[in-house]
């Protein structure tokens, strides 16, 4: 089949940011995740938790809470502002200052009319949600200490607010406090420390559940204001609570990294006398869990260790499948690395800066499995800091390595790179065309003569690049004229004739670059496109979907290819479908036109379209078997999917012009070693 | 097996100048393996291309000068080196025409030899025992040369061995410890194997001794003479005639070429080139050499260079790695008369000069020579002899005694000292080639007990004899066989094997956890009752008796080479083949059921031995088995079973790679931040 020289790169110090808040929207099955660096991500829960949207953060924005109101997403943070997001364009829509100091929590009522925020100054502020903005309505009775947590009664008439040492119940109508529930401080030395009520949940039957810094989950009655029951969950803090929609299950996240489930079940079988009983404990995190969300069939949790864990509740799963498996999402479903294929450069995208590296060189040849002598080490050429507070949204380096472009929410910058011998200098291209004010996605043409930018307004802008500067050439718009947003993937084929763009509505448009007209649209599939590529010789568009399906679409004939139909007819192998990370790049090998190179976080795969497809009886991961078989028997055992599991925690794979592969890995152990120390726990016999 | 191929003459040898040495001073390796450098004593040096038998270059010294040592080729500098008139070192290149114009240097002491080795600088050995590298010597030719040898020693091959090591420079003097009374060795050969130097010396009395000298000896600054122990590794047969000259050269670790000694079976006075196996003391190949033999023999890259008569012959040879069975062969024991024999022994013992032993021999051979002596007496004498004889002598003598007893048993039908044979066998000094008639005698006498012991002890039974025994065993009725007294361990094994079968039958199933490999149920002619459901439990009764089985097991464990065995296997009759195959199938099924694992026995045939024999039998009788109706069922069963096993192993083979990776995965692949690796996808 083939040997590849692989540059294994592990010096991309990408650090995922810790998760601060989660918000689940049951109606559209999306979960929003807020991270410490202020970025907000939206995952599609029923599409294999594909990360649909990423809204980059900014310096010092410190989101503390997230809330859905209908299909609108709001966040509030320590900067004192409430932010609404433009999810279609993946950017901040507006920010309103609440004038109450840092905001610790935000909660929307179920009716979708109001937002409540809890402020440092002790006020709970109500905002009315209007058509296109939010409007401050009034304050509830001001308290002496900050408001840490809030929960609306499902009816919308009452609000429970967690504070220092107590919980207040407000009547929304009057704005007065109805009850004051005193939370006990810890015993012994922690007696002197305040008890922080980190999280409250107000159930429709009037039960208020609180989680606090003493490690207790307490149940209160809002009529009498008395404690019904208390569960000691942990010695540390209970940081987050979340209740299921039908209020029969509750999960609590602790700073030990455990998620504790409580269920509302009857103690005696058949009787209607139900109680909250602690049932299960999950331990999937190493650090504090800052947010939990109980979604329909799973518990989603996130915390300081920056991974989003989807733990299925098997009693609620009807059919066990790959979609309902335990899932840990470590890395964004976008590419953070772009490679200059012809000049051996790599551009690493960090939130606040870019790094340009030159790959090393090897000497001699080696046996498969061996490491070659590195004649020249990789070299960091450039460290480019972002101007302003916004984090980078997207970036690209041109295939020739001469151009670098990046975009934040507010600006786009294009640089020209000069490399002579060992001196590297860059010049910023000034006077960019107006259309290049900001971009969702950036891409250079394969001959580096054009820059394509998926704008926030519509479609794709075409800009020609030359020594003198850049010039706006035209805009590619879909035929129908509806607002479609360039999303995620953008790809230009080798001869520069075709361009394809996929958007968040799962639409894929193909444009003819010579006429600059829309050529056709690929039939819409239910799952999101995670990666695509246009074959340089056959002009077929190869698409990978979040549900692990793959399609090959002939651009010239405007139909799926025979191979694609065969794949759909025969179905993909079970093991292929069970992979839990999306494919992030589609590449083609010019030397083997029948090969398609794909990768996800855990594997590198070459699909040989000339070989038979595996069926469910075939051994899918057969590389080791083939290796041990003699040459002549390999043919009969091989199938189209050649999966290489040598690499793990892959961020990027790229095939360079010299046929070598660049594999950028970010080992999770390295990530874990850079995290702050978790809470020290006494282990037996230590 | 070693082979001597047809030789050819490389060149003629000049007029013989003196009696002991002929015209050739030496033959040395040329610039590659196809070239040799022949130095003759008549002032000329010739380079021959061996494959063409043609000279490619020749140089001569002026009249009046004498070449005093064989010319060598310096592989480092690609130059030829020779010493003339004892002190003048001459160095020239291939394209130099005149030796007189070549570089020369006069050194300050007499040079004995220049020694060349591939990939290293030649060394110059002086008559006084000092050694110098050629390059350092030529750098300052007049440097003083120290005396290593004491005044009354010369380098010729006395009982002392000087070992000089470079880096660090050490000199160790070893005294070769041989039998007293031996004169100096007539020929030496040294090889390096591993970290040892192996020295081989040949004495005129036909003894070949070997000494092993480690490269790095522990005693560094020892001033005194160290004893160098040596072991006798070969005793060459001596002819009637007194030998004058001979030479030996080591070919590989097991083979040595000897010239000048008679072929054991040919007339004594002929001069032969022989290849002997020192491990088994067997003659591997021989070639008669016409004309006079000199004490000269060289070996370079698979060719022996033998000066004989008036020519220098090149004889290619081939020494294969010999299995024990293959090492036997050409040495046919010549039948000797008893008188000859005992005189031989007498001679041998006298030269060993051990009186006690000699006395013992006299005790034995007196009664042996009396035809009327009783079997019991002989047995008692043999027992006494074995008890009293020293180990080293026993090794040589046991075979001779056995041979004598066998020959007498063959002539005298009433004489069969079974106990004496068993006693001799138990010394473990006998092997088949020492006494080949013993096994056939036992067969004739139907002494299966002796056969069994012989099978256990002899590792060199020829395939023809193995087959003859097999045939005899198979043709003997079971009833007769059961009365034979056999080695108990083997019989217990057979008992256990057959009992394991009956036990599992009683339990009505297999051992715990055993699941027979799935076979296609295409057995159309079998009714589906409980027994038939598991095709492996078909016919699991032992087809032969216990004792016959025990003997067959011994046959299975003998060493053989299949190519030699195959023609002899064809001698078996069809019923014999079928019975044997049935037995093998029985064993194979038993083994597959893992029954034998629970039986503790010292000697059991291995599963691969069983399979090999099945294959051989099928190969030998394929056509017969294909048409014989009574064999159909048997072959069919075997086929089915083998097919299921092949399937199983194919599946196991598939996971081999994964297991290998699991094994290797422990080595962590920590390559830091960056590495360029090669991966292969299949």
C-alpha cells in the first residue's frame, strides 16, 4: 500500500480552556458551553455532539453564566454585562451593562419573557426579553451579600437566590423576599468560613434544592421555609446542580470531579410516596466540575479540566448505539493548524496569538516504524500577537507560505511573509478591501493567488493577492439568494475551478470560480459536514458528516458518484460508525488518485476506493493482521479502509507536497500536566 | 555431510630440492577469494586466478637471492609483501613488473614469516619470536627487535605456545599438555571462533588435539609458563606403514581436513585427503591423492590446496552443518578378525601406557577367545570391566567390546549375552556407528527390549535400519509383543493414554472446557447418534497393543532425515501402513484432546514428530492409500481433522500481529516534541 514519512509534531501547546457554564436547550437540542477564556460553543446533542458554532472569547470577559431564552443565547459575566449572541454569524450581538457590578449568575424563566441576573452588589435584576434586545425592568429587594446562584420557579412567579450562608426566595411580582433559608456552615475549622450556596434549583412542586461549599445537597420546602433533607455529598464543594425536565432526576457536580445523581423515586415499590434518593456517582473528571446539565438521555458535565463529558444514562437510552456512548470532547471540531503544503510551514492558532513554524528535515531512510535522524530541528519563525482584545476566530497560511491571514470578531489582518535565509520579516498589508473587515472562515487558493473569505454578511468573497497588495474581485453567492453563511469548511480545488462552501444549515454550495457563479447545491443531509475536499483530478467533492457518513459528489455530473452510492447501499462498518470524534480533514494523494486521506482525533485513515468495502463480518482494524501476513495473502484480506492508529490526540493531519504527512498531536497527558493541581484528596495508605 | 568435489591442478611444482619440503613455500589468499598467491622456493611468486586455473602475474627475485618466506597480500594497502634473504622486506603492487624496482627495506633481525589477515595490517614474525605490524616496521626498519624466545628455542612447533597480544602488549607462554612421550606435532591449525582461539595439532601417531585459548586471559602479568590443556578430539587410524608426513587444517567448527593418513577401510599405504567430523569422529569424505604427500595443506574460501606429487591441486569442498544422523554414513566398519582387533586394542593401550586397563582387557579377551565360554561368564566379565575401567578408556573400549560380542553372537547361534549388551548400552558410550550390527542382531533375536533401549540411546540410527525395525515391530503380533519385557516408563505412558480415553468415554464427554473445533457436518454416511456427533471421538481406541505402541513411540522419537527415510518407508506393506497410520491418528487425536498433558512420562513423542511421520507415511504410500478401500475412512478422518486445525491456526495467525504489538507496546515511544517517523499502511 504505501509508506509515509510522518512529521510527528507535539510542540503545539494548545490548551483548551476550562468550562465555566453549560446551558441546554431542549427544544433545539443544543447545548451551549461557556469557557474560562470567554468563548462560547454550541454543540448539537442529537448530531453526535458536533461542535456547530464557536464564538471566540476576548480578554477579561469572564463569563459566569449562560441562559437560553427560546433560541436566543445570553451570557453574563464578571465584567458586569449581559451579552446576547448572534448564533448565525457566530459573534456577539450586543452587550448590555447591568450596572450591578460583576454578575455571578443569569437565569431565564421558562416563559421566555424575562432574564434574571444576580449581581455582586446584592441585587437580582430582572430584564425583559424583547424582540431584538433586552430591557432592564427592575431590581428585586437588595440583599447584603452577593447573589451567587438563581433559579426560577417553573411558573415564573418566584425566584430562589443562593447567597452567602443563605437562600432567599423572592416573589417576582412584588420583588420582596418571601423566605430566608439559612444554610449551615461546616463543622470544626470551617465553621468560621462562610457557606456559599453555589447552585439552586427550584422545582415545580415547591422544593428548592441547593448545593453549597460545605458539600451538602439540601432540599427545602418553600412554603414553610424548612429543610426537608440534606445529603452530604462531598467534603469539598458542590458547585453545580441540574435537574431533568420531568424533575425526577438531579445531578450535582462537585469539586472532586464527581457527578452525583439523585433520583425522585418511591421508597416502597408501587407506592406513590416518592423521595429524593442518591443513586449513582460518576467520576470522569480530574478537576472541579463547574457546570452540569442533565439532558434527555445523558449527563453533560464540564469543569476545570476543560473536557466536556457526556455520560449516557443507560436507563433512559432506548437503543444502545454509538450515539449513546460515553463521550469526552477534548478538542474543538475545527482545525487550529494550517499548513503551507509547498514550503513546509505550519501555522498554529492560539486564542491570542499565532505561531509559524518550519518543519524539520530528516536524513536517510528508515524501516517502517522507525524514527529517522532529524537533520534539522523544526524552527519557530514567527510569533504574531493579536491586536486588540478579541481572540482569533480563524487563520490561514497560503500553500506557498508567503501569506498569513487571520480574523477576529472585529478585524481581519493580512500579512506578507519574507523569508530570506534565516531572516524572517512580515509586512502587514494595509488598505484591505472593505469586504475583508471580518471573516468566519479563511482560505487561500492552491496557487496562493487568491484569498477566499466567508463573511458574516453573505457568501464568499474573492480577493486577488499580488506583490502590490490585494484587490477585491467578486462575491460568490448561492443561487437562491437566501442568507447562507459560510461555515466551517471551505475548500478550493487544485486547478482553481471550483469552490465549495458548507454552512451551518448543512447546505453545501459549489461555485464555479471562472464564471464566479453558483454551480449547484449538494442535496442537504441531516448531519453537519465536518470536513470536505475536492478531488484534484476527478473533480468530485468528498464530504464527511458528523454522524460518520461519507459522500462523494461529482461536481461535473451534479450527482453522487457510483462509489458513494455503493457506500450508502452497503453501509459503513460498525466500527467506523462507532468512532466518537468527527473527521476533520479530507486530503487526496496526487500519486494515488483512488486514495482519500481522512483523520479524526484518534486515527488516520486512507480509503482506497479501488478496494472492496468491508462488511460487518470483516475485521475492520486489520493493519496488524495484514502486517503479519505474507505479501501475497494481503490482497485477499485487505479492504478499503486502512486505519492507522499509531497517533492519538491528533489535532491536524496534512499531506505535504513532498508526500510526507504532518501529524500534529496534542497528548492529553501534556494537557493534564499543565492544568492546575486538583483538589488534594486523601487516598488510602498515603 | 561434507563433500570433496572433483579437483583440478593449479600448477606444477618445481623440482624437489630437498626431501621434506617441496618446491612450494606457501599458498596465500590473493586480492579476492578467487586469487591465490603461490610462492615457490625457486625464486618466483605467482598469482593464480583459481577459477580459470591461470596465472595472472608472476615475479621473480634475482639469482642469488632466496625467498625466505611465502609472499602475502596486504589487503589494507592492496600490495604484495615478501621477504628475501631473511631480512629484506619487499613490497610491490599488482602492476609493478620488476621486483627489483619495488620498495624494499632491510630489517635488523631475521624474519620468519609475514602473516596477513583480511581487514588488518599484516604482522611480521621474527625468528627470535618478536612480532611487529608491517607498517610500523617499515616506518623504521632498523628498529631493534627484542628476543622473545630463549636461546635454545626456535619456532618450529615444540611443546610451547607463545601467545602475543597487541593492545595491550602481552606475552604469555603456554606449555601444551599432551600425553607424555609424544613427539612434536607435525601440523597446526588455528581458528578464531567466538572469543576463543581454537588450536588444532596433529601428531604423527594420528591423534588430533584441540586447545581452546580465550582471547582475553585473566592472568595478565604472569611470567611463568602456563599450562595449556588440550583434549583429544580425533584419533586417526594408522596404517601399517610408518608415517612420515601429514597435515591437518580446520575447515569449520566440526570438520577438519587431514592429509597423509590412510583411509580406514582402504589399504594402509595409500595417501588420502580426508574430511573428518570431530564431533562424531566420523569420516565424511575422502579422496585419494596420487604421488607423494607433503606436510602442506592450505584452505582458502571453500577450496583445499594440496601439493602432491609434482603438482598443486585445488579441491573444492563443502561442509554442511551436519545433523547427527547425517554425520554417520561413509565410515563403514570393516570386519576384522578377533586377533587383529585385540592386537589393535593392545597397541592402543600400550601407547596410552596404562597398566591397569591393559590387565582388564586381558581378563576379558581371554574368555572371549575361548569359544566354549558360557554366556553368563561373559556377562560377569563385562560387568566387571565396566565397573573397573576408567571413564576415558571405557568410551573407546566399550564399542570394541560390543563389536566383538556381536560378531561372536553372529557366528554362534547359541551365544547371545543380552545382559552384557544392556550393560554396555547403559554406559551410554555406544552409538550405532560404533557397533552397527547390534541392532540388527537384536532384531533377528526378536529382542525388543534391547531394541527399545538402543532406540533411546542411539542417536545415529540410519533410516534404513529404523525402517527395518519399524517393519519388524509392525509385523510382530500383539500377543507375542505383550510378553516382551519393556521399559516400564514407556508402557505406563501407553496405559495412561488409553485409560484417559476410556475415562473420558465414561464421563460421556470431553474434558472441562474443551470444545471440539467445528467441522462441516458433511458426513453423509454416518447416522447421527450421540457418538457420531463429535467426529473426533470416532474410533478413539488404540489400534495396537500397549507394548507395540510403546515401541512405536520409540521409533517416532528417533532422529531421521526425511529424504533418506522416504524410500525405505515404501518397504512397508499396506496393512502395516494402515495400522501405523491408525496408531498415529490415535496419538494425534489424543494429543489434540490434551490428554497427554496429564501423563507424566520421561519420553513422549511430540506432536510435531507425530505429524511428520503422518506426512511421511502419506507421501510414501499416497497412491496405495488413495485406492485402498480400507484406508478411505482413515484418510478421510485425518483430512477432516487437519482441515479444522488449519482453520483454527489461520484464525490464530490473524491475531498474531496484535499480540506482537501488545508485547512490544511496553516500550514507550517517548520521542519528545518532534520526530520524523516512517509508517507503513498495508
